[in-house]
C-alpha cells in the first residue's frame, strides 16, 4: 500500500528489502490482472513525490475503488500501513 518509490524518495529505504522500513512494509498479494489494474491507476499520479501519508491513502483509495478487492482487506492493510508509517517515525 506504501509504494517503494515513495519510501525511497523520502529517505526511508534505498533498495527493496534493504532495511526494516522496506522489509516491514505491509503488502497485499493480488492476482496478476488485479495487480496490473492497480499499477495502471498508480501511474496516473506522482506517488514518488507525495508525502508518505498521502501515498498510502491514495493507494488505499485505488484499491477501495477496485470491485475485485474486498474493502475489508483494504481496510486491514491500510491500518497496517499507517501503523508501519507511525512505527518508523514517518509523517
């Protein structure tokens, strides 16, 4: 839910799985076609240059708007992502 490009841009990680901020970043497994659709939606905004909070919320909204992803799953992952942001002292 919190994009790696945003983690990197905001100085929380360099490469994927390089430090705990990246390793502990909650992810949601999606079927390939749904993942591809989410990726298409993500390309419509500059996620790299958002605040981490805005990036998480924007991605949650993409998933809430996808009829194939249960809202309950999105909410659970949203809570986990916001907790992770708080745990690493993000804004």
